[in-house]
C-alpha cells in the first residue's frame, strides 16, 4: 500500500453523530477564522468541539478534508436564499448580484476564506469527493441565479466556477482590493453570458 489514507463517510449518521460532525466543522471554521490555515489542527479542532481527539478522524480523513467541508457549509450559508440574493430582471443582473454577494462575504472573512481556499485547492486526495460535491453545489447556485435557459449552459457554469475560484484566490491569498475583485466578477459574468448568447444567435 502507498500509505495514502482516504475514506468517505457514506454511512447514515445518527442524530448524535451528525451533531458531533457539525460541531467539528464549526470548531474548524472558528479556528480558521481566528488564525487562518496554520492554526487549524485536528487535535485543536477536537478540543474546541469537546470530543475525543481520535473522534475527528472518524468523520474527516485530513485537515484539508475537514476544511473543504467548512467551505461547503460556508457556501450553503451565503447562497442559501438564492431568490433573495440573485436579484434582478435579467440573467446577467441576477448572476452578478450573486457573484458580488459571495465576494462581499469573502472580503469580510478573508482569513477564513484564505484557509478554505488553501484546503479546497490542495492535492490531498482525501479532498477529492468533498471538493466535487462543493463544486457541483456552486454550479447549481450559479445556474439558479441565471434562471433562464441558456445555450451551452454546462460550459458556462464551469467557466463561471473557475472565475469565482480565481476571484476568491485573488481576494484572500493575493490580498487584492475588494472593489477590484467585485468589478472583475461583474465584468466576467456579463462577458461570459453575452458570449454564450452571441454564439447561439443565428448567423
């Protein structure tokens, strides 16, 4: 064996187990918010959550796996009410409102954002499944914001997802100004949708 440890929690969790798992995610989020990626350790997460240190490994294979689940809860929280967030009469208006909202929240929590970006982009194989679920969720939220039928929708969602990831990296890791990143996602969203519609228009 290579020594690579990877597992995914596929069993149905009891109510107590689910609560314990959520406490671990909350503890990791709080630590990441306070001190960023370096201060999040599996031992400290377990201690903060009030569980035995071995317990954390029953739910999360590695620190990056855990922080990717933190990223998922973060994404659900800030995009949960898509109808309220993605305001506007056109797909462009709704999409850019959502992208701007994500950037706004990320800018308010740069330390946390930097930590989860580092985990989500890790080459740790234990992150793979959780990252896929997260990216599919983000694509679904982008699709819901666009709302209307769109040519080449899958391709558009993938491109927008990469733009959003690049925006968050620039914001949290490269420390670019919030206004610059907001302008970038607004312009990118508008251009991507305009390009998709133009490609579909009859010659």
